[in-house]
């Protein structure tokens, strides 16, 4: 799991901002927010324009470093406008049973890396300084890849250095090269890291539900042809408070159409509310996908939900995905309650780009009986906003 993440000089984060998933306060309630001593369910609050969306982009940046490409380009400015540094700095600390893996890199706006380092249990495994063309590959045996042809990798760097600027290919990070070219045992730390990163994703519901051309849903509709799958989707909506019965019909052009079942069939997408469509998008992209999700950053996850439905979503995640680290941003103070979460899993992102857990944002010793929402509204944590 991810233990800690930090970044610097990225978008509105000039100074270092860090998210420590191991900084728990020992509460004895809502322990389903914690997995193996690491925070697995988290809510982040913050005023508008504090960088909640940018934090999510930065958190999953490692996915595009290892498995993505230039098709995923940054929106707007990449580096902080007032910084004199020429690269953004990212650091990820993972815990895989007895192994702690730290992956650090600094990159420019075009995804070219300035430098890259990997540590295993506090031992540096390799270090690459791409600008100075200095490389330390002396400890690859610690991760069982001592047979890796580092000379071949260096030759690939020379190849990319000679490419014309208009070429779409870019310099491959050494970690990506190792994952792509080496056979790794299933339990090896490097394989565990790659599997975890492959399961990381980010979703902004507000942006997604307006995009519903039928072609995006063909695969989803096909999956619902299985009666058990359709029943599971229907049960999901019912559990969220959307009482309905569904059926799938094939149209004359062989396309599938989803309907609400009443005395007559009612087309689903043309009549569903924005909140229901948001649930569909969440189910389609996360629940029905069936992939091994490891970390999900849900930005504005409850933008279209009634507060009770938002609570149902949080409970659903805690019950169905106990090991997946799910981070949700919200402005809904109804969720700021010890009935659902706990003070060390509720965070405030300040206008200065600092993250603070509620339990560290007050001189009081927060207990289960405290009304966190009332304290927040009354200005108890205002210093950290």
C-alpha cells in the first residue's frame, strides 16, 4: 500500500506538500477506515482553488510515468508560476509486507525526467541523473534484476537524445524499462510496486457525466446482458437509495438500450437524474470494471448526491473495498462525522497547500462524541484552511 506521498513545485504547490497515510491517531472506532495500520479511506476538504484536483493529478502521476504516454498531457501550467526550479519533484513510499519501497523522480512538463531514484528498505538501488548523464546501477541485485542490461538502457537514452523535437516518443524512465523488460517474480518488491501502480486511477464525476455517447457504454451494456450482472447493477442503485427495477432490450439495429421498468418501459439515460447518472459512471468505471483497484482518487465524488446517498457511497467503499485506498474530495460537511469517518482520516487542504488531519488541527483532544461538523462550521479549524 501507499504509505506516504509528497510533491513540490507542481501547479499551485510551490512548497512541499505531503500526505502521510501512516499518521493515525489510534482511535478505536471506524477501524474500517484503516487497513494494516495505513489509512485506506480518506476525505479531503478545502476551499475552492486550494488544489484538490491538482493533488489528485499529482498522486496518480506515477501511473503515466510507468504505463502511460504523451497522450496524457497536463492541463494548464505544470510548474508553479513563482518557482525558480525547472522541474516538479514527486516521492512515493510503499509498504509491501516487510519491504518498504521509495520511488522518487523529478520531471519536466513534457514527461521527460530530470532525475530518478529507487530505494528498498533504506538502501539506494539505483540513481539516474539524466541531465548530467550520471548513473548508479550498482545495487540492482537487491531487487533480483542484476541481469538487466543497463548498457542497453543507456543506448536507448542516446537514441532518444538524438530524436527530433517533433517526435512523439520520449525518454523511458529506468523503472519503466525494468518493468517492461525483466521477468519479475510475483512476490518481488518491484513486481508488487508495478501491480499497485497499475491499479491507481483518478475520477472527477462532475466532468464525466456530461459525456455519454452510446459508444462509450457499449461494453458496459454488453456486460449487463448477463442477468447476474444486471441484477448486481440494480442492487447497487437500490443500495444507494435509487429504488428501481431495470431491464435491457435489444433495438432493431442490434444496439442495447437500458430501461426503467414501470407499467411501460422508460429509457434510462434520457430520464435518470444527474445523481443517478453519476452513480452509473462510478459503477461503470470502478465497480463493473472488475480490475484490481489499489488507489482511487475521487474528486468531487458527491457533487450530484444527496447527503444520505453520499454516506451510502462511503459505506459501500468501506465494506466492498477494504484494502483499496480511496481518497475522496468533498465540500459536504454532513460527511464530517465520527458516525462515518474519524478525525485522523478527515483532512483539510489549506490555501497555502498544506494538508492537516482534523485531529492535528485543534488543541482539543478529539473524541468520538465530538460534533466535527459543528466545530468546522464554527471556525474551530479555520487556521488550517
